C-alpha cells in the first residue's frame, strides 16, 4: 500500500489552488531520483512553485511530482520524488503541511513505524 504523503501533497495542492493561492514545495535537494536544474538549491534544499500557472504537464502520482518549468528562460523537466518533499504550503500565507518522511522508503516502509509529531 502506498504511503499517505502523495495523497496529502495532491490534496493540499488542490486546496491551495482552489483558494486562489500558490502552492510551493520545499524539497531535499540531495534526494535520490530528484531531477532539478543545477545551481538553484540552497543549504541542501530547493523551493519550487508547483502551481498550474507556473508549470506545464504537472503530474502528482504516488511516486513523484513531475512537471516542466522555466529556469533562466529555459524549459526544464523537473522530477521530485514524494519522499523528498519536506513541506507543501501556500506562498501567500504559509498555510500547509510539514512532512517527516526522512528515511521512509516509497517501496516498503516499516509497517510498525509510529507516527511522528
């Protein structure tokens, strides 16, 4: 069974856009499977605008967030594994959710893992 994080990312993204706000994700820039342009990370993290107006071909599935976006005027394909997402929030007011998903594998997580607060 897939983890809950991809479902929460989709739900928050929809909720944020339904309220005419801009969804951003904070991502661990050194995550396995991450595809981002060089030079945009800061302190091992990158913030990405994932709004429908800032992206093309956005897809949020149970494994990743993928889309095309422009960086310095050049279109780039971005792939963010869901396990690399640290938070999703509305840029305008900071409303959103933090994820404590470090060490959680999207393949087979520990079934006995307790919730972390």
